[in-house]
């Protein structure tokens, strides 16, 4: 296995030979299926390796433990958000463009809430993070990346809001997105009710940011 050099701030990706890549992807696919079908009970690198018919020592070559495996299983879901937070791109966003990115992030949260697979994976991610210190670190890292990324986009969208406040606002918006997922994915609401909740969600998110921007304006 070799590791490609990465730019500052980027996560280096291991580059495997064809057989190694197939083995790695096989482990990831069985891990995803196990989480979706069986939940977090019994989810471990050993159980996934057994399902994939791969020895535990071979599995550990690709994923040292459950936390690393979980991080990679969740990566495609999280990249729906982080792909829109590239520091180089956000540094050059105009106010209008940054607001469009915020709307796109809200829409991504809605898409995940409506996706049975993504909603299930996210909720299992929370569940494992609550009970496992190593998984909790992975969960915390994911939220830290999203919080700082969204805070920067808020700063670009509403330059008058102080940077210390943008982090708080980002945490509030992420909490709203988490709540939306629970309401849409678990509450078994009617289509009309879901549409109403989504409308209120989008309006509240925009209102929170606009009110924060107004409060930041200097008084005459």
C-alpha cells in the first residue's frame, strides 16, 4: 500500500492495488449492509470481516478498528455536506453565492431525511457515538468539520456577523437539520405534514441568520 501526498487540510487517501481495493470495498459494503439491516448491536470489525469472509488480521490491515471502519462507511454521506465546504472555494464566495450554498446544505439535509438508507446510517452513527469513546471521537470530528465549514459560509453570506457568533449559529443550524431528520424519518408523518415541516424548517433557518445579521448592524 502507498499513500499519495495530499494538500494541506486534505485527508490523504490510501491507494491500493486492484485486489486490495476490492477487499477494502467488500468490507465497507458489508459494514454498510450490517448497519442498515442489524443496527449497532454487534457491529464490529470482526463481525463485518466474518460476513465478508475475510480474516480479522486482513481486515485490520485496511481498518485498524471499528471507529476507522465507521468513518469510511459514513464518508459518502458526510461528503454530501463537506464537498460544499472546500476552504479554497468558500474563501472566494460572494454574499449571494454563500447564501446559495447554505440553501443547498439545507436541501442536502432534507434529502438525507427523506432517504431511508442515509437517515438510518446517520442515526446509527449517532447511536454508536454515544456508547463508544472511539466512535464518539469520529462523530465529534465530523461535527467539528461541519460546524467550522458552515460557520465560514455564514461569515461569507452575512459579513456583518461576528466570527464567534457564526460558530454558534452553525451549531444551531446543524441541530435543526438533525431534528428535521428525526421528524421526517421517524415520525411517519403524512406527505402534507412533511411538506409543511420542511417549509417551516427552511424559513426558520433563514430567519435565524437574518435576525443575527440585523443584530450585528451598528446602531445609529
